[in-house]
């Protein structure tokens, strides 16, 4: 017969070791907890020194308010804290730490020494603890502040010690913790030493961007732009990366809520959605986002290491972040400016900012001229807004005219123009993709698209799966301007089509769209719904092609429409539509200084 086990209360030192398993995962966890205590104490300078990635020793010093001897002795008891008094205060946490678990948990699995002195004390206090047991209390001469020394981490839990990573990996983890807290506390100086070598010495900064550039030397060339917006009680500030400089692979991404660093993959995904159609699939822009909200709207007491939070209205927060990123990208202005004439600003055309607005000297051309088949391309309207129910953004009334430099087409694919500080080059296919996509989406929202009736309808033979896909997207195709009906067994009779430009091959475009919608593509992965799938596919297949010769008027019209879009500098694949060559770069290329 098996004896019934008795239920007993664990001794304090055992309970503390169990708690340490939740709070102290690795050296970086110790550094995080000690830094948070230092910052909560009002430190203006903090110093972190580690040996062997923190596995040998961790030392954190600060010039904060310090502790009296009485407080120093009490701080080693579990759940001893100066930061909250009542359960109700958990709803509005103002400090980084609040549970009172860190120091006793660290002391339970290491050789711990605390030296501290409060303001006005002539003599400070030194506490020595070994594996959770007090070894001594002594007087010490020191200035105001606290120094915590943690040696031989996990000395009494060797299994945990064996699971630690290599010294370089643990050092990187400590660096990441310091980076995150340094970003959140830009007014504090942070010094980090590893193995006796100074790795970081971050002076107190006045701004986020300067702190980012002080931490990462490549940040100056990363193309960071400021973000600042609000919506009701929500506020978001920070810096994000220009889409044209974002790259696949490793990214730098830091999130903060009410000054507290936290991890949240869903919120990062929401920010990434804000980059939709501006970066290629798999590209991961840098993000440094500081979210502000009423403290009662976020629960920070949901993770042992305080690394995660829970939002009361998560969907609202994610939507707010996505919209904020999108609006910031829409506000990016071109680095290019025309050399002649004043900067042009559109009114009522949807443009964001004052980018280059070519188009002066355009002749107004009618659909009738285009439909007549007149061989003089200078008399036909190349990029018609009527194709998707959107007005021509190059309308005479919406543009202030001024002399413009001549445009030059290169290899029938790229359009060059002189700017005040260099040369701008536009990819004509990518530019027209962006124009078409935004027109189509706007037309879908207004539900006012229309097509052009064909004098000679054409038929397309389809397989069963292809026919099913066409039927599933019949509504957006119809709003786009396609009119078709089943014709016999496995065929479509197409009677009307959009007319996005004078060289549009409707039959080829529709065949390629159906193939892409059936079999998918990298482009289709970025679409959120059927409308976007159809809009993206049509914009890609219908845009004016590389290799198509354009007249001066057609080039100017394309420029005019590109810079009236919301996101003129990226096509729907996320590739750049423009490249700016600065005058100083050109001079260097020719050996001039």
C-alpha cells in the first residue's frame, strides 16, 4: 500500500529558488531587474559590468535615492516593495518594478552583495547573502545610491547553469536589455562594460533618434523618420524606417507602452501591415514605437519577467498602430525638388506634402482622340482616370503651373529629370503600377468604376478551377470595368474592359490576371481581401511596360499622376519607383570634390 504524501509548506529558501526559476532565466534577466530598480530609484547614471556574459559576475551601480539599512534588510524578503501598497494600485502601475520578487529571487541562486546609502546618511550599508542565507551586515563608506554585485549565478542550481548559452550569446542578451531600457530612458546615462572593456557609454540624450544613433552606428544610414500621432486617449510616437532602405532578414524592433519595454508579435505585425505595398514580401523595417494610453487600459502584471502586457482593447490598439505607420509613410516627402520655379503644392488631389509635380505644358487630350486610333500619340490621353472611375489627377484646375525642366526617357523604360540637388530617375512601369493601384482602390470604395464597350468582344477558354476563381472575383472585376458572361462550355465572352492607357492589351491582361489569381504569387501574399487581390494583379499586369516609348506629354502626365498618389515612392511590390542621384554623388563619381 502506497503511503499518502503529506502536504507541507516549503521552506523559504526552497520557495525562493522556485520563484527564481520564473524571474531569473539568465544573466540578462538579472540585469533587467536590477536596472529597473535603479531607474525606479531615479538614477541619472547607471553602470553595468559583467564577466563571462554574466555567468561569472554581474555588477549594477546607480546614483539613485539609495536605501536605509532598514529598507535594505527588508528588500530581501519576498514581495517586499516600496512601489505599491494596495491591490487596487496594480491597475495603474507607474514604475517598472512592483512585485518585490527580484532581489530575493536573485539572492536565492547566487552570491549577492548589496551596498547602498540614502541621501544624508554618513555611513552606508553592505549586505552579503549566499544562496538566500544572510552572511553579514556591515557599515560601508559610499555616496548616495546602490550597487548590487551578483557572483556565481545559479551556484546551487547547476542544471540551470548548464542550460545557459555561450558567453557571446549571453553578452548579446545583456546588451539587448540595456539597449531597450536606454531607449525608454533617454535622459539617463548608461555605461556597459564586459570583461573589463567598455562596450557602451551612452550619454543622456534629449531625443529618441539621437539615442538610437548612439547605440547603433549604422542607424544614421538606416533612413529613420519620425512618427507622432494621437487618437482619443491613444498616443504613438517613435521612429520607423523609410521603406526604400528596409531590408530582409534581421530587424531592430522595440516596443514600449507608457515607457515600459515589452514584446508583442501581433503589434509588430500590425506595424508591418502599415508598410503594405511599400516593401517587398519578407522585408522587415526597423521600428521604435512608444505607445501611450491610460494605465487602466493595459495590464502589465501578466508575465513573470514583465516582458508582455495585455490590452483591454487590443483590436483598437493594433488598428491604431497600423494606421499611424501608414499615415507616416504617406507623409514622406521626396528628397527631389525641381530646379526651376517654386515648389508646387496640390489642393484636393490627395497628394501628401510637396514632392515634384511635373506636368506643365501638357495638352489636354480627350478619350475620343484616343479611341479614334489617331497615330499622333501627342493628341491622345495616355493614362486615363476614367478606367477606374477616378478623376484625372493632372486636372488643369488642380495644379499651379510653372516652368519645368525637360524630361528624358532612357531605354524606353526610365524617365530622368533635373532637380535642385541632382537627378531623379523614375521607373515608368513601377510608377504606373502605383498610380493604377491607388485609383482602383479609390474606385472600389466609391463603387463608380466603368469599362469601355468592345466593338469586337473576345473569348477566353478556361479550366474548371479558373472559371471558379473568376466567378469568385466577379464583383471586383465588374467594378474594375470588365464585363463578361459564360459562353458555352468553359469559355468567357468579354464584352467590356478597363482602359488604363492607350497601349493596353485587355485580353493578355485578363489571361495573366486569371493565371495569377488561380496559382498565386508573391504579390498576392500581401493582399488582405479579394478587392486588393484584383487591384494588385490588375495594376501589375495593366501598367505601362518597360520598353514602351513615351512622348514628352505622356512622360509629364505620368510624373504628374505619380506624385499625386499617397505613396509615390514605391510600387505595389515594395520596389522603389524613383531613384535620386545627388549632385555630390555625381561629382564624386567623376573625381570632383
